[in-house]
C-alpha cells in the first residue's frame, strides 16, 4: 500500500479481477485502498471517472466474468488509474489483443498520459505499436540495457534488431 500511496500504480499482464464483484466495485476497491485517505464516496467517484476514462462500460454494475480480453485489460487499467498515480507501470498491456484492439489500447494509454499528466513505464514486446506512442525506448536483453534513445533510432540499431529479430544466419 505504501508504494501505491506514493503515487505508483501498476497493471498486470494477466488481469485478475475480483470475479464476484462488479466492474464498479473492482475499481472502487482499488481507489479506496490504494488512495490513502479516500472515503467511500470519493473512492466511488474516482472509480466512476476511471471507468469512463478507459471506456468501460454502459453498465458499471456488470460482472467481470462477462468481459473479453480487451475489456479485462481496460478494467485492469481503470483499477490502476483510480488510485490517482503519478507513475504507471504498464506490464504487457497489449498481450492477448487483436491488431485493432492493440491500436485502441495504445491510443488509450497515450491519451491517459496526456490527460492525466502521468509518466508511464511500459513493458511491452509488441514493438510496432509501442514505437508509435512512446517518447523514449530502453531495450533490455537478459536484464542488460543494450539501447536507450528515440524509437526511430532503436528501430535501426543493429543490436536491437539482432535481439528482437534474431541473428541472421548465412
């Protein structure tokens, strides 16, 4: 809780909502416990705002067991955003999504970064989408930093290409 109360939130690669709680209850719980000092009414208001921000859904009282992959990712993001972070750690937010869902998810993260004025550290392996929306790239290979710089430069760096595309064999 201390980490969250210091303004850091994270999403998980595999969303695991509370299945017996509604969307609103899931996000309200995050807002209440993650945002030290929020009373129930304030936590609910933060939850409603977060659900609206990510585009979930017409019925906030819907249960989570009816959600597809893209909506589960949005719920995960709403739970993190309801804590009012200044830093968001997004872990593989595009995993399990189809191409159009990936584009919408990337657009959503970019919009959130701008609207909420938060920093996002985004761990992702789907480089094409990622390169379109980030300001800076850090590439790791087995825990070692092999590149740091602009996305356009990363795309042309031989070591990055080798690590992500494999070494060319002749």
